[in-house]
């Protein structure tokens, strides 16, 4: 019975992140519109867009290979599994032993790899531009992310998210400068990985600016729906990761009951609302940077992660 309950709880988390991802995207769009004194689309508009795309036929170019057709499913599966592994409302779930930061980054890297291949599969100029820019960002974001993981592993003694969340929620963590640097670096990496302002503007399709949208211009119907849902899941993943590691308050312990789980869900939704407002406020108060300045942005994230690791080594020596 306990095993069934454990798997049911893990299933609830998987369904919860899949259902909440479009809602979070819709909340960010709505808050941005209100900050710019516009009415904006309804918060539930992403659900309507996904349902509309699901009902449409998927059209592919004549020279599209099997990789082009299989990529949306591969990207969605990898992103959904990675997002479901991040503890949202409880720690110590059935698959928490697989919720390792390195495994999550590997899943996201695999999804990016297939999406970049699909972007150049047909041979259009837009797809090639988007794929090359995506690989440029990935080559700079992944080393920065590994440095952040290194800092967290040095402090918490593990790369497993449930263990990190438990350590961060305890009184042993204290105030650490290296954690602050890692948090800033993780936010910068999250912005770049999700193609948000100032790296990219997800609301435009301009040739000189778009990164992610250029790779998926040839997709339509259910394929485009899965890619859009994967993008929302990826954004939710990074927000949940920041909330799990740096604000683990409200997470239910491993052996807790339904009351603690409901409290954890309420706390997680509150964190998502705060993150949506912060992201919308940030994007409305800053301009998009040139593509050639992206390496400087991610280089700063890498240096912050490296500095955090050096400070951890120095402080451990005293």
C-alpha cells in the first residue's frame, strides 16, 4: 500500500508540473501586459492555444526526415521527465533518487541537441541561424551551470535535489556569499536557457533577434503544440529549481501526509506567483541585448559560479 501511495504521489507531481507550466506562462504574459498598461491575453490563453494546435494537422516539408517528426516527442518527454524530477511540493518521492542535478542537465542537453538537429534538418536559413545561436548559448550556459552544481555540491555534500533542499532548509547552511553568487548565476543561466529578455524575445519573430523561435518555424499542429508545452515546462523547471534549492520553505518531508502535501502545493504556487511577477517586472524594465553580447552575459554567469566555488574553498580553510 505504501508503494502504491508513493507512486501515486510521484504521478501527482508529474501531472502537476504539466498542468501548471502553461498557467505560469500565461501569468507572466498577463502581468507583463498589465505592467505595460495593456489588457493582455487571459491567463488561460496558453491552454487554448495548445488545444487549438492539437486539433490542427501537422504539416512537414517534403524533405523532412524522421528526425524532424520525432523531435517534438523526444523534446517533450525529456523536458517533462526533467521537470517532474525537481521537487515541487515534497521531497523524498518515489523517484527522488533520480532527481540529480547532473541528470537533469543531461536531459535538457539531450532535448536541446535534438531540437537543434531538427532546426537544420530541412535546410532553411532560419533553422540554421537558430540552431547555431542555440549551440552558442549552450556552449556557454552549460559550463556555468556545471559550476553552479559544483558550488551546491561543495556546500550541501550532494547533487541530489532532495538532499540539497533538506540541507538548505536546516540551520546548518547559514549565510554564505558563495550561495548568493550561485543564485545570481543560476538566474542568468535560466534567462539564457529559456530565451527570455534580454537574451531573446519570445514574442517576436524577427530574423536578427530570434533564437528559439527560428528552430521551430517549420513546425505546426500537434508538433508545435508539444514544443510550446516543452518550452513552458523548461521555464517552470528552472523556476522550481530555484525555489527548491534557495527557498525550500514549505516542502513536505519524505514521510509526511496529505495535509503537508497540500501545504507544500500551496507554498509552491505562491512561489510561482512571486517568480512570475519578478520575471515580468524584469523583462519590462530592460531592453534586449545584441546577440554578440550574449557571450559576455553568460561569461559573467560562469565567472560568478567560479568565484562562488573559490570562496567556498577559501572559507572551508578557516
